[in-house]
């Protein structure tokens, strides 16, 4: 039978583990946020003011390459780290929302492509498809998380 | 899947957050299991059973009637 001292230590142990887990998650999210903030600031600082919001050639090539590399590395590593720290329920939600976003793009593009070939719609736009994927994943995440 | 998790938690006066911390899962996971929206994995089901000192079958009910096989 556990004595009072052991019981207190066991109590503190799971509380400490919970705090440490949340701290690790917050650290990853905070780091990703900081990286995004710095990249966003640099893009805004070096962007050609005369160019449109989605115009090509509006930032220096070195910044474009650097931002792309940073984005790929940060999101890949951050996603892997978050999946490690997430519990199984959170992992299932993340997987489902990623599948939904992927399917929106995988189904949306061929449908849009065929409609374009028939002269009904403009040519498929990657940015609109990406935004549709992002928005659908956000809706799905909110649904699974808060229903 | 129906389960007695909420009752067992209440008997020990634990919050969902406390139970989640003891099982190394989030409060939302505990809530999802209690409301039947999420079925735990086998390792988690075993951890739950060990935590309460019961068998998995005593906590979770898959709705199938028990019966002899063969």
C-alpha cells in the first residue's frame, strides 16, 4: 500500500508530466509562429511596393529561395514534432483534417480542369485550390475538435 | 462505444484534465472517450483499465452480447 509521501510524489509526477507536455507543444507552436513572423516581415520589407499582391517577381530571388527552404524545413519538422507530442486523439484529428484537405485539392483540381476544358470556367488556379484546401482543413479541424 | 469512464472518474472526484494527465492524453481526448465520440486505442484502453484496477470489458461495452464460441 502506498504511503502518503509516495502518493504525493505520484500526484506531482503526473501533474509535472502534463505541464512539461504542454510546454513542449507551446514551444513548437511558438517557434513556428516566430519563424513565420520573421519570414513575413522580410517578405514585406523586400517586396516591390509597385507589384500587386499576387504578382510574380516581386521579391528578390535569394529571399524567395530562403523562404521556401525555411518553410519546408520548419513546417516538416514542426509537424513531426507536434505529432510526437500530440495524444492519439489529436493525431487522429490531424490525420483526418489533412486527408480532407488533400481530397479537396485532389478532387477539386480534376473537376475544375474538366470544366475549364469545356470552356465553362477559367483555367484552374493553384492559389484558389490551396486556399480551398486550407479552409476545408480548418473547418474539419474545428468540427472534429469542438463538436 | 459506451463506457463507464465518467462514472469511474466521478467516483474518484477527478476532473477530465486530471484523468487526462494521469493517462498522458488531453482533456479533449477524455471528453471524446466519455461521450463515445472516440474509441481509445488498445494501449490506451489498457492504461485506462490499469488505472482503475479493472478489466477493459468492465469499463467499455461494445454492445455485443457475450457468448460461447464453438
